[in-house]
């Protein structure tokens, strides 16, 4: 038997069952054989007591002694076989326990393998994402570097034109001062216009109030006029 088949629980169970069956058949055959021999010897002994001489009786006793020694040897051999069978059963039981333990370890390792595989997939995905992000950052850095070079060139050009810009800034400052004076004057004018507008709005509100009073007065007069016309009409008819 190979080591793999020796540690297979199915194979070991079949081996143990075959050993037990062979051992049981062997012991049963030995018992039946020696029982028949003993019974035959008893019958021969009974018949020899009647007819045999003393020499024959000695031979028969010697034969019985030899057969008893054989019986003892067979019984010892059976005990040895029982001990070997018990040892084999214990070994088989130990191998079955070891096999169960190995099966549990295999299940645990399989679960750990699946967990590690899933973790590896997640890490691989994250690595791909990081690579993509790294490429994007590299592209961004390249764009920024090119932009920095452009800014450096523009700064150098601006530095060369700084003298002319100072003159232009002074002129623009004067223009700004002039504009600031005009803005202040316009602000004062705006305040005056605002005050005039508020006064005009107040006058307009007063005029609207007077117009409303006049409208009410006109409505009253028109009503009175209609009443007088009606009275005149009645008088003319009369």
C-alpha cells in the first residue's frame, strides 16, 4: 500500500473490516477443527479403554499431550493476532483522526486561500487604480512643468519691459488721480440730484393727493349736475 492509500479512511476501513472477517473465520475454523479432533480423541479414548493395551494408552496420552501443546500454541497465536488486530485498529483510528484533522486543516486553508484570493483581487484593482492615478498625475505634472516654463519666459519678458511699465504706471496713476477727482465731484453732484429728486418726489406725492381730492370733488359736482339736470327736465315737462 502507498502512503496516500494507507491514510485514506475508506481504504483503511475496508482493510480493518477484511482483517476482522479473516480473523473471525480463522478462529472459527480452528475451534471447529480442534473441537472435532477432541471429540474424535474422546471417542477413541473411550473405545481404547475397552480394547487397547497399556502401550496403546501411553501412545494415546502422548498424542493428547502433543495436541494440547498445539492447542496452547494456537491459542497464543490467536492472542498475538488479537493484539496485532487491536494495534492495527488503534493505528487505523489514529489515522482516521489524523485524516479528519487534515480535512479540517484543508477546509481552513481553502477558506484562507479564497479570502487571500479575494484580497489579492481587491489589491490588484487598487493597484490598477493607483497606476491610472499615477499616470494622470504624471500628465498633470508635465502640463504644470510646461506651464511653468511658459510663465518663466513671460516673467523674463515682463522683467525686460519693467522700465517702460514703470513710466506707464506713473502716467496711469496721474490719470487715476484725475478720474478720482472727477468721481468725487460726480458723487457730490449725485447727492445734490438725489436731494432734488427726493424733494420732487415729495411734491409729486402732494400733487397726487391734491389730484385725488380734486377727482372726488369733480365726482361730487358731476353727481350734483346730473341731479340738477334731472330736476330741470322734470320742471320742463311740468
